[in-house]
């Protein structure tokens, strides 16, 4: 399983600092901001311009409650550890 780090979770040692997630239950929306930057200085000796394009996407689960299985177990694709 991949490990994804971000700076939006609580600091280490607090509840929710580690989240187990099945990202197949997540929706990715359209880009919020697209930023483009150019620099002639990075590749100046090669007579080239370097471009950088960055963006961020909206992310949210497509289910809003835990799932109850036929055997009565309640499961969720997103679990925050205590």
C-alpha cells in the first residue's frame, strides 16, 4: 500500500495523525488553481526556458457514512487511528 504524506493531518501523537484510506472510494474534482511559472535562468546556457505548472485538486469521499455489511459488520474505507 502506498504511503501518502500531507500537512493537513494533526501532528504526530494526536488522534487522526495516521489515516488508513482506500482511495478508490475518493472523488477527485476539477483543479482549483493552476499556476504557471517560467524561468530563462535555469537553462540559460542551453538557450532554453524552463516551465513549471502546479495545481491542486479537490478531494472528497464519495460515501458519507460507514457501510454495514450483510453479516452486520460496520466498515469504512477511511479510518483515523486514535
